[in-house]
């Protein structure tokens, strides 16, 4: 199948402009795939993902997934990246993830309206992002990394105490906002990692720099650095 790259238990189907997961992809690879990369497509639905019951890592960056996103039960999934999609309802997403991905430890939502920072709005700043992190960790207390940044003990403790009060309100999008929003292909991976034959280690190579009122650099840390 054109565009398909398989290396052991890692399956990549990147940049194929597909709007849904091809049926033959699940039929041919679903029974063995532990890592699935579907980034840089046009996915609006994840129907067909139920064939991949053994997934541990799922990469869905740069698609068109919105608030109607539905994942099947994925009990082994520990890594999920949804960077640069169309997710606006944070609480709904987190409640869904808590139900269907109980083993989730690594989550990235950069480039979505639901993740308030300057990647989506110049009106957002570091304090908005901190409140967002606090709420996410309240909902998903087992996370070790959020948006390429390691979760600290202080953040975890604060989430237990204040997280319930940090709900991020879903913004009201106007037609003008949608029309004026530039189309950007966002990915936390450097360009060398986006090749079909060199698309490994989203945790090891991922980098995101947040520019707010105060700058801070965030990155995923490899397992061998923990």
C-alpha cells in the first residue's frame, strides 16, 4: 500500500490526505501494531481504530479531529499526541480519555484551541497555560508528560488541591476567527523526524518552545534520561 511504512511493530501512514482510517490498514496491521502514526492526514473520524487493540503509542498530529473525536478502548495506550487538530472542548476530551485510555502517561494537545497558548491565540499567556495544565492533571492524574513537558511533583500536588477550579471554558468561535486563522502545519518534531523512513521517538525528539509573557522551553525527555 502506497505511503505505508512498517518497521517491526511500528506502523506509519503519514501525509496521505485520508479522511478516515483505511479499512485495509486495520486488517493488515491492526493485529500487531503497537505504534501507529497517522499524522499529516485529513482525519475527521477515528472509525476503524478499533482494529488496533494492542496500541501503546498513537500519533494523530496535523489532522482535522474535533470535539466529536471518539477513541475505542485502548487499555495499553501510554502515549497520545493530538497536536494541531480542531479540539476546543477540553473537559469532554479529558473525560473521554480517562475512560478509554487508563494507562495514558504522555499526552500532547499543542496547536488546539483547547490548549490555551500563543500557538492558537496571541491573547493567551503563560498563566492561561498553567491553569490548563492544572486542570488536565486534575482530570488525568497519572500523566507523566503533558505537551512535551515533564509533570512536576508541585504541579501534581497543585492539581489535587486546585484543579477542579481550573476548568478551561470552551471558547466561542466566530466565522471571522476561522476565516482569518492561518493554516499552519504544526508538529513538535524537528523536520528530520518527519520523514516516512525516519519517524521515530516522538518522546525523544519532540521540542516545543512556548513564548508568553515569560519564555520557557519544554521538551519530552527520553525514557533513558528518567
